[in-house]
C-alpha cells in the first residue's frame, strides 16, 4: 500500500487537469498491478474522469451544471459563504469525490482520451487536498 497527499490551488470554478500528478504518485508507489483510489477531501469540488482531447467537453459540463444547479437559486437556504455555496455542494454530490483506477505496468490504466480533473465548483480560488492511495 502506498499513499500520498496532493495539494492544488484552483483559480475558481472550472476544471484543472491532474492526470500527471496522479500518475506520478502511482509510479512512485512501485506497484505494478493493482488499484489506485483518488479522493478529494472537500464538499464543494469533485473529480472528473473524462475526455482530455477537446477542452470544450469540460466547458460543456460546466454549462450543463450551471443550468442544472444555478448560483443564487432561491430553493437553497444554506448560503453562509455566498450564492455559490449550496450549488457547489450539490454539484459535488452529483459528480464524484472519489475515483478508482486499475493499475497496470506501474501506471493508472486510463483510456486513450481520458484525463483526471479536479472540478472546482466555487467561483473563488481555493486550496484543495487530494489523497491518492495505491495498493496491489
């Protein structure tokens, strides 16, 4: 078992590719075959495993979530940190806060067009913590 913590500064709402950093942790583990778990320690951001060729795909996700869970929706009463507070929590609940990847040949076995993204749901920059655990 190998575990490392990663920290990222986000510029605000949107996606930030973290594939290389996760692959580096897996490589440092020395585990040739097994599983890797990527976990984000927050309730207002999430993880996204999706296409890494066309950035418009990730922008489409943001546009979809903006329509589905708009900031300032009067439905929400939890607004302690602003109009994007509760929408960010809902967006995180609708997406993923953990990913599990197969490890093959000391690498996360991603598809040709797959990338791992930290998906920030708050509008302001935040410092985010992710734990990568590898076992095999």
